[in-house]
C-alpha cells in the first residue's frame, strides 16, 4: 500500500490520478473509520479537508468514506483484477471520463 506525501500540506494522500486534460493531478483520499463519528466527519477530518482545499485550491480533491470504498471489495480479501476494475469505475464515475486509464492501487 503506497501513500503519496504532499510536500505542501505534509499530509499523506491515498491516491493521485494524473489528468489527461490538465497538468495537475486529482487527489483521492479514502477516509477510514477514525475520520467519522456516527458517519459524520469529525473535527480533525474537517480541518484536514479545509486545509487541503485552501493550500492546494486548484487541485481536484475528493474524499470517499471507507464504507463506500470497502463495499467495492467486500466479496474478497484479495485485490483481484475485478476489484481493481470496480474501484477504477467508481473513481471514473466520481471524476468523469477524462482521466487516464491508470489505476494506482490502494
């Protein structure tokens, strides 16, 4: 599981997807259970999201709750090609078809 370190914010980011139409990448963060209280983002998570949006204002950001991400692979513990394709389709749905068909494992 490779994480991407953001030198501007100091945060680690789960997935960085290169965009074919723009120079900057799209950032995806899968927020785990510790980021929520009763399925509502907690204070630290709200702060992280705000800081990322303010410090990197022109970069597309999306935050996916763990229960949505995990649902895509709950049938198996292995990262099969089918699970990878399912997660890639999910991300393409979030961002549109202008993404390069390159999947970065999470």
